[in-house]
C-alpha cells in the first residue's frame, strides 16, 4: 500500500474526539512505535497516518538497540535536516526524550541537550527521576525546570514504577512543588498508570494543567514483575485490544491534552514488517478506541 493511499484513507476517516475532550484529538506518533526509524523520517510516517505530532529521541540509546545511529545534540546538520522535514510536512515535535536525573546529575549538565531541543522547536521534554535522595532530587528537578523554561521548553515528568517517581500521586507531588501548571506537568503513560496500580478515576480527578501529554497503548491486566521493563520498551498491546480501560482513560483526560500512540512492536519487526505498516496499525487502533470512547461517553447512562 502506498503512502498516498494511506493518506487518503486517513483523511476519509477524519479527526475524532473523546468524551469531554471535544471534537478533535491531537494525535502524536511516538518514536517507540517505529523505533527503527531515524528522526528525519518520522514526519513522513506521522503525516501518512494522520498524526499531528511526534515524540522523538534526540539521540540513540544502547538500551534500545533497534535505533538508528544518530545524535541530534552534537550534529547541527542533522538538526537542520530534521527541522526542515517537520516543517515541510506540517508536523509538530511534541516531546523529546531522553532526560534522566539520577544521583550524580547536575541540571546544568543538560544544557547542550536542552539547547538542541529548543533549536529543533520541540514543545516539551520528558524527564525520569532516579535520585534516591529526596531533597537533592527536588532541588535538581527544580533547577532543571529553570533551565528548560529559559529555553521556552515545557517539562513533563514521566512516572515509572522502577523510578523514584513510581506512580501518579508521586508525580503530582513532584510537579506541585514547582507550581507551573501547563508548563511543568505529567507525561501520563497508560501502561505505567496500570502497572503502578492506578486507575482512570485518578486521572479524572487531576487538576487543570497537570498533564502535558498522554501516552496510549494496551496490555494484559497483569504481567510478571520481571517482564515489565521489556513490555514497556519492546512489546505493548494495540489500543483497545487488551485489558486496559483505554476508552475510559481517554474520556478522563483533561481537554486538549495531546495523545501519543506509544506501541513498540518487537515481534512485528522480527517478522519483517515495515515501519509504515506498524505505525498505521497502532494509530488506526487508537482512532478506533477513541471513536468508541465518544460513543460510550455520549450513550445512555
């Protein structure tokens, strides 16, 4: 199937809302969904699948061996190429990875990476917090947020069970200390919400401005604790095809929060499936469950 044909199919489906989110949902294609694609090819895939934005890695990571070898932090020519491709396609860069603060981190060490994100015109950066010293973690995170703000970048804290911000209440507390709603908020991954014991009722109760971006996938109700990191990075379920309350999650999200389709598909890669096919399947599944969320949200009580 050609890209032109897929674009025609996506246009014929059109945008879809989800409950109180209104008539339109900003969809973003997450780099993990097509982890073997270099960043300059992401806008083509986003446009072909009808996504408005992309969440991307600024450089390759050894823990993700499927990634192409690139570094947008040190390679100015590559940044120009990426920026040009995104502008040509009219696709927004919603979120940048990876930013990890640990016990030895100093906020000023991230200046080159934040400079690169700002140069690309990225909206926000995603942060994981691993420092065991609570006071130092709070101080360095606050300093990091200052560095990001000075470059016009919003900051999203991603809670993740193995990290020192393991669940949604911990993330709420962390961003609450900063006190910058809509500029310092939460990256709300449905997988991490479920695996940390959270639920959609917690999402519905969040104050305005708490969530910068939501990440969508699906999965079984339970997995062995030792399999959770592999699940998160390599093999997630398509939205609407597992046990998660994906429709309820979408209905609970605050209005106007971008939704990223984050569905790594290692098995499909091993079978030789092309990135475009994987992206189309994941985004189509997200649109289908969003349509169901609308129908269920507006149906009889």
